[in-house]
């Protein structure tokens, strides 16, 4: 039996006023695949990632994630779907400063209405897996950039999403932390089977991916 792709994007168009940002994007990403998306600034990479991640709706076209067509869902259904199915890692960690590392990781689980004790146990496991168990009680301001990004990755994984989306995940890190974060995405894919899509300007990370997608002027060119 043929397995369905994890991400299927068909004829996606997106404009902001008179500016056409995406011009007929077709993209299929298989389950467990790590793909990188590269291209000059303004090529439409982040807009595509936001549409795949259901943070933004296309003007035209269809987006199917794990067999479900997301562009037809209501806002509330879409929010629930996103919480369950998609994890996000951004260049800026967006950790909440008043909460500890452990509490930050737990938040998506709480939002999803899951059992509190189960969420906290899973958060501890993830933080330990990422080598951060000695930092669980620390707040973001007490963590280095690399440590904050690891906590952000743990938070993205707390609901065991089918898809992990990353936008310039190593853009703010020094070379040592950058290399460690890069390897982490592949280790996590091998362990949890996530499908990973990474927007990056980092050619080293782009080349590590199973497949490298190049965008230019709102279209995929290779």
C-alpha cells in the first residue's frame, strides 16, 4: 500500500496588496524527510513555511498535512490541528521570560488540554534528551542562545507533532552551537520520525538535508 506524503502543497498563490509573494507553488514532502528551503531574501521562503504551518492562509491552492486538507478548516479547527500536528522553531526563540525552561516546554501541552502530570513528565524527558536537564529550573535570561534554542526545540516537540518547521533555526548562534543544532534535527528525525522542513540561509545545513529546494521570486526553481 502506497503511503501518502506528509506535506502536499498544490498551486499555492499568496499576495500582499499588489506584491505577489508566492506564484503557483507545488511541493510534496514525504514522511520522515528532512528538506531545506533556500533562496535570496524576498524569495517567499518564510511565507511558504507559514502557509504550510497554517499560520497564514493561501489566496489560492490547497495545503494537505498528514492527509488532512488544512486550507478548508475553520480558524478554531485550524488552531487545534496546528497544536497537535505541527511544531515550530524560529530564529528568535520566543520563550516566555517569566517562565522556567520546563514551564516553557510544557505550555503547548497545557494548551492542548493534555494531562498536566503527563505533559511535565514528557517535558523532563525531552529536556534531558537535549542535554539540558541541569537547566530545567532556569528562566530564558539565564540561558545562552544555544540553550534557549534547545528549549525551543523541546517545546516544539512536546505534543509529538507529525511535522517540525524551522525558520532560520541557527541564524543567531555561534558556529559550535550552530553545528550542534543542525545535527539535532537529524537525530530527532531518526528518533521520532518527524518530517522536517527548514528555511535557512546556511548552506552547510541546507546541504545536510535529504533534499534541497531552491526558491526564487515566489517559485520553486530546483
